[in-house]
């Protein structure tokens, strides 16, 4: 079904010659998705569009990708230049440390760029040091961080939530406390602990979905299943859609990170195959309409 229009709701671009990305340029380190040497080279708009060339890609949303933390607005500035010259990406989700005292100024600086839509600050905490992003859990409960989070709603900014399933109760409480902020769960809840954790992940997802202001981005499944097949990811895709509903889910590639595990076509065709029994209207929501709505494209 090649004519199905696609909005890729989560991908990355980076120019290692022009910009600084510590994790890509300061040596490969142990990380949740394994050896990423293969993607430690510039990945530009042209590369992304080449990977997606056989799909009917019409728009995209770029997520922060570990740009120089000393200049959080620099990535947005560069991406807006790319959008102005190439047409992609259509939405930009940038980075800010919401616990900073000057976060309001940082958000306002991001908002000077017309494609800017929201913030992602990855909150993944895991006792395994190769899987954790932070040195402590419960950051979303901290007073200073919540003070920064409170700045989003008044600026009509969304928040991309990247966590592991044991953090979903805290995230539910966050969503409940800030009902006017659209929260978008990244990477299907990033279940990286293997099939034995499926039921615990599913239960936590069901709890998080009770907050009506949380949507789910079905992406990043390769990070927890490096040798994935359509059948191995099917339970996660269908469970997410069952839990959040067609109206609150969207598909995304997570390229080029998920390029470590498959081609762009293999990933998109797997999503199409898994949803083959859905109506065209439902698939249109999952592949296009929901991303357009949640990211105001």
C-alpha cells in the first residue's frame, strides 16, 4: 500500500562536520542499543530522504539527538535552516533541561523558530549502567524539574516522554498534574528488558494510558530487539494500539538509530503488515493524521 501517506513522527539528523554531538564524536560507549559505530557519521536530510525514498513520506518530526548541551537552542537553529532549505523536517522537538532556572528563556529562544513544537528531555533510569540515561530515578517528581515543566503549557509546547516501563506510574502522576500539556510517549515505552517483561510493560502502559493527555509513539522497537521480525514486534505494536487506541498512537522510524537493526522499508512494511486488517481510516491515523495533529503540522 505504497500510496498511504506517511508522516515520520520521530527521526534524527546530524552534521558531524558542522555541529558537536558528544555521544557520536567522543568515542563509542556501552549503550542500550549496542554498538552504534555504524551511525557515527553525518546523517543529513538527503540521507534520510534516500532511506525513505520508496515510501510515500510527506512530512517528518525531528527529535533532539544529543547536540552540544552547552547550546540547547543550537540544534533547533540548525534544523530550521535545514527545513527552510530542504522542506524537512516539518516539526522540531528540541532539548532543554527543565530543572534549569533559566529554562523559560531557553524555551522562548527555541520558539523563535517556526517549526519548533516541543521538548524532549530523556528521563530513562535503569539499574543497568549500560541502559540508564540518568544517575537517579524520579526526576519528574522533583520540584525544580516540575517548575520547568509547568512552563510548557502556556507556550503550547508538547513534551516527548522517554522512559522505561517502571517509571510509568510517576509519568502518569505527572500527566495527571499537568492535564493541559500534551505528552507523547516515545519508543512504545522503550521495553528493553526482553520478552519476560512483556506483561509488566503492558500493565504499566495501561496505567499511563489512563491519562488522556498522553499519546504513544510506536517506534524504537529495534533498540530492545536487535534481531526483530514482524512477528516478534507484533505483540508490542498491537498492545500499544489496544491500550492507547488508534486515536492516540502514531508510527515512527527512529532513523538512523533503528537503521542499526533494519532498513527503512523493512520497518515501515512491518508496520503495514501488522495493521493489514485495520481499516484505511485507522491506518491513515496511525501513519499520518495523528502525527499531524499531535505535532501541529
